[in-house]
C-alpha cells in the first residue's frame, strides 16, 4: 500500500511536530517535508510533489491563500487542505477559491484531519464539521443582518486593504485594477454590509476577525 505523502506548512514548530507525529504514526500517511514559510512551501511542493499540502493560512510574508495559488500552478498534482484557527465560512470559501480542496480548523480532531486528507487525496472536497455547522446555522437563522460571508473574494481583499489604511488609488495599484473598479467594489461592500462609511467598515472588519 503506497502512503499518502504530505507537506506540512505552519509557522509554529510545535504544531508541525504534532501533525508529523500524528500522521507518521498511521500507516496511511508519510510526512516528507515541512516548513514555516509560504515561499519555501511553494519550492518544496514543486521539488517533492507531495500528494497533500496541509497549509496554515496565517503566515507572512506570503500567506496561505497566496501560497496555495502558487502551489496549484507549480505542482498541480498536489492537493491543498487549508488549516486555520478561524472557523468563519468566509475563510474556507476563500481557500477553495484559491485552489484548495479542503478546509479544517485547529479545533478539528485528529480523526477528522485524517479523514480530510483521505477524501482530498481522492479528489473530493472536504469542509470540517465545525465550519459546516456554522454554515447550517447561518442558513437557519437568515436574520437579514449584515454578514461578511456575503462578500466575494475580491471584496474581501479590498475590505482588508481598506482596514489596513490604503486609499482607493493604492488599492487599485496593488490589485492591478482601475480606480473606478475599486470605487464600485467599495460601494458594493458598504451596501452588502449595510454600512454608511469607511470608518464603520473598518470597525466591522476588525470585529469579524479579518
């Protein structure tokens, strides 16, 4: 039986050591490389072609979203599972849009992590139960209140840059889009979130953990 090969990407050594111990203790898996750096993760994926990349999304200077997009381009046979402390569905959605097939939180059990690896290795999408429960709860409540999960991936990117203090012109240069396009996105973001101005948007984004 060939083992599922895995690349671990997380900026905390204790997390990587824990994952490696758990996975290498199971005959189905083999950790072949690990790194704390998103840029190095891309190089390792291209060099070693792991079956699975366990990708933490909160890293610098290249975060897990950007690293996932690069890995999917440079090592297309490697499937990515996002791993994060965040259980908000918007993060799972963004990872899937970047090319990942799976998403689990750091609250997930080792059994769920292993199940995710096996399913994603088969080419199936896998979202952990914690995130799925939140999605189901949102659908049941449907309160009509502002929900950050209604924003598109591009709108999320722009909302984060607004929070970081960039002007519309700076955002346009950074994302390689026109000033007019940025302004349209800003208008749509405020409308979707039922907010009146940039200050209220910054407060909303900070409150929701982006």
